[in-house]
C-alpha cells in the first residue's frame, strides 16, 4: 500500500462533538501526530462558528503553528473569502469543498452545486496568489442523504470542469459511508482515467462497516492519500445518517507504512484514548482495541 494517511480528527472528527478543545490542546494534538510521523493533517475549518462551534478556534490554531508544520496541514473551506482568510492567517493548504448533490450542498453550504463551482476560480486564485495549494473536494460522491444515489458521471463531469483548474488534488468523499468496495473501485478508477492528472484522495466513513475495505479499494484503484480520524471520531452535522470517520488506527494497521511501528501505534492509541475521554466520545477503532488486547505473543499489542 503506497497511499499516505491524512488524519482529519481536528476537523471532520470534531464536527459532531458536544464538547470543544481549546487552542493549546489542539496544537498539542497536531504536534504529537506530526512527531509520530503522520504525513498530513486536517486541522480545522472556516465554517461559521455558530453552526460548528468545535471549529471556532481554527485560525487561532493556525497562528500557533510554524510554517514548517503548516506545510503538512489542511483547512476545509467553502468560499473564496474562506480561502483569503485562511491564507492571510498563514495556512498553506486548503480543500475547497462542495457537494456533488445540490440538496446536500444547500444544506451544508447554503447554495447549489453550480454556485460553488462557479466560485471556484476565485478560490483558486486566492490560494495560488498566496503560494498555497488548493484541493477540489467533492462531498456526497456516492450517495446523498436527501436524494439518494449519485450518478458517477456527475462526479467525473465536475472533476473535468475547467473551472476546477489549479486544484492539485481531487478528494472523492463517501460522506455517508454507504458505498461498497466495488463502487469505490469503479469511481476512483474513472476519476483516475477520465479526469485531469491530479493526486486523488479518498475520504470515507465507516457508517456501514466498510470504511477500511472501501479505503483499501480506493488505494488499489489509484488513490494517493486517504483520510481517517483517531478512534473513528466524527461525521457531518448536515448529513442525516452519517456517522464516524474510518479510524486512523485501523487504516494504519491495514496499510503498514514504513514509519509505523508497534510503539508508534501504541502512542497513537494512547493519544486517542485521552482525547476521546476528554470529549466523552466512544472509541470505534478495532485496531485500538487490538493494541490493548492480551495477545502478548503478537508484536502489535502494547499494554496500557
């Protein structure tokens, strides 16, 4: 497996939590994950703080990080103004996100898909002018909570739209976690073969228990980066039926990147346990449970 992990705990992971993390704690989490070797992180969002309170201090976190740290961090944005604010604060990487389905885009961002697409050139201009990078992030690439199944051709058409030029990556999102591995293979293959050459990112959820299987299918089909959250934390507050992300620990145990050792995985699990305890959230990671098991002859077990 050659894809790299982007941990999205501090954005997608925190969206549905009832409790918040202060800036110091978020910075601590960022630096711990980077120190352990996690290649890329999503650390927040420019979404309205009254609608998503756990992400209200995102720009405070950005201000505390070094330029070198920010090179490995991403922010979720939905408008050109978001991009301008993120870049002015020091961010280097943004993912410009909108939904393939109009109904979800209206619920999530307040406009139809065409309006978000029409605004993308201005968002790209802001990012590139500041010397940053911008992703095209396509939510509800498989199913919509309001309209049901999404036509894969619509995903391909948006990714081919000239107004998305300048985006270095395309993020294909199973926002509801309802896709099956065969569907993921098919869509990622099409995006790889039928759209401009970009890095492909797969963002999956584990609502139906297919998070790891779908992610591995995406990697086999050509995805270069995959998203996960510690302990499977998270979900979309504007997508009924969406539950937690695929657990970062589960993805790492499945993919076994060179930097991952039993000791590093044990430290990640310790971080997860403390974080979820603070937030009052359950740990959905099966690998985290395995790390704490009594199978002492297995080198990946690390007693607490």
